[in-house]
């Protein structure tokens, strides 16, 4: 499969056998040479029809992807550059309406240069129609998973692509709001690639063509399996005896030998997929792991800190994850493990306080059940923001503190020799936290 396959070829590669069935399209009529009377527009359309065999730039229908039914929207780039016009908008609106009527996920297979010049502002306003249909589908609790082919630019990227719940891109695909002909002449072309968009937090991942169908099927399977039962907390993977002192709890949690988030996620899920990025310019792949996985036959969403200071983009990615799980009715597991939020000048410029506040609010207002396991360090508000009120558990090699004992001693104007005693006074051991009512219990193997 290449990025420039025709729409129906892409659909055939994604769907099971002959399962794809086009949905009925509205019987719209265009004025001669379109709504603007653009000289030669009818001739351009006729050539596009002859070249592609299609009568518009999108093909919409239902099909199954490794057993999961979905509405597919496949762009035909050979038809006037996959551009969006009034009749395109008609088809897109019909596709989304069909998805809601039949409770199906939506999979846009995008390849477009943007809005159709020959239809002017009437073409551009189709983006509002698409945005509304996407919003209605989101409100209906149906997932939208976009596949970004080459190219995905302009309004198609800003609605069907970037507006999807999850976006997967083909390697090297040109992705960006600005198409190649309208960028500044000195623009770095590498900034407009799938790989650059992943780094910028705008795309969840790059998938090789041969793996795309399987990856898409896994996403669809996981995101279409709601549940009202809370996620059970994972079993401890480290030591099982309790620390004797507060300082001993700190030393255990900081030990490089203590199991981290990856180990817990691998043990908990039979398989999982990841989301990446905060959709506003940032990603924290080393500090926050987010995605969906299968545990005992059920879909569970997860947001897991990795033991580092969490960046603002990490908090925003976790917020995005929990909001998506909440809309889809999928329970959430969070793993708390951070010495605290990143507090350098760049973190402040990136809005770390606002990012933490948004996560606190999202956890507090979520309707789907959230379960939290404290697996290491629980450093201040940067850790507490990810914790579920009333349903947080702890492992024996963890601690939770209003602030690290060293900083607590410094704030209280105590010397270095008093740090260990301060750790005891803070009552930060796992069983102390149970006694304080901060956590429900200490998990056992």
C-alpha cells in the first residue's frame, strides 16, 4: 500500500473481503461551472471523473475492519486534489449522520489539499459542516480514528484529521495546515511531515502501510467496548513488606531497581495501543504514558507517570486521554509515580499550573470510573492531580507526600540532619496513608 493509492484501493486494503457498501448520497445539483460560475470548472470535473471513475473527492460507506464495523470516508486525491466542495460536504454530512444512526465509529482515510478554489467561500464553509458533524458524533459517544495519507493539508487536516479522537499517519506523509504551495519560501519542509507532527503532539503515531489495517482494527476493537466496572488495581511487582520508616519508604520509591510504569502496564494488559501528544504543540513521551489496553477481556484506558518530573504536555495528554475515555464510557487506570511536576522556567512558560488545574478538574468531573495505583513517588500536587479521589491504592514500595522530605525540611528551616525525621513526621508510608484515609489500601501480591 502506498500513500497515493486511489480511494477504493485504500478501502479494499482496510476492509474485510467485500464488506464495503457505499451509503446513499444526496442528489445535489451544481450550477453550470459551479456556484461561482468559474470558467472551465465543469471541464475540470469531467476530466477528474474520467481519470478516477469517481464523481466526487470522497467515497463514503460502511465496512468491517477485522470484524469491527465502521463508517469509512476515503478521499480520492486524484479528483481535484481531494479538495472539499459543496457536494463533498453533502457526502461527509451523510456519512456522519449514518454513523450516528447506526452507532458506528468513523474512520476518515484522508488525502486532501484543502478547500476547492473554484467554489470559493462556499467550499471553505464546508469545514463548518464537517466540524458540526464531528462534534455531534463525539457527543454521541462514537470514536473517530483518522488515517492521514499523503498529503493531508488545509481544512481537511484542521477538521477530519486533527479533529479526530486518534490520528495515525503513514510514514513521510505531508501533514500540515499550510500546503506546499502556500508556505513561506524559506519554510523547512521537514516541519510538515507525519514524523514532525508526532513530535509536536498533533499526531498519535506513524504506522507503516503493511501494519495499518491491524493497528486500526485494534484501535476500533478497544474504543468500541464500553464498561461501567472500575479497573481493578494491578498487583505489586516489587517488594511486598512495608517500610519501617518514612525515610525508608522514600528510599524504596527512589530505588532504580523498583518496577516502573512500563513493567506494570506490560503485566496488566494483554495488548495496548498508545496515544501521544497534547494537541497543542507538546508531547511528554518520557514522562507520561497514555493509551488503551485489554485487561481480562475488557478495555481499560491508562495514564501512567514514569518516575520523572512530569512536563505540562504530559498532564495535558493525560487530560485528553481521560476525557476521551469518559466520552466513550471506558474505565481508566492511572499510575502515579513522579517526584513532582517539572518546575523549570520552560515548564512555567508552557503553562504547567494551568495544565495541572485542567487535569484536576477532569479527574474530578469524570463520569467513568477511575482507579489509581501509587507505584513509586507521589510528589505533591503534580502527583495528586492524576489520583482518583476515594479510589487510590498504593504499593508497598511507594510514598505520597505534600512535598519531598528534603524540600519540606528546607521550607521549615531545618538542617540536612533533620530530613529523615521530617519524613517520619509527614506520615508518608503506604500504611500511614491508609490510616489518614488518603488511599484505600495497600495492594497485595
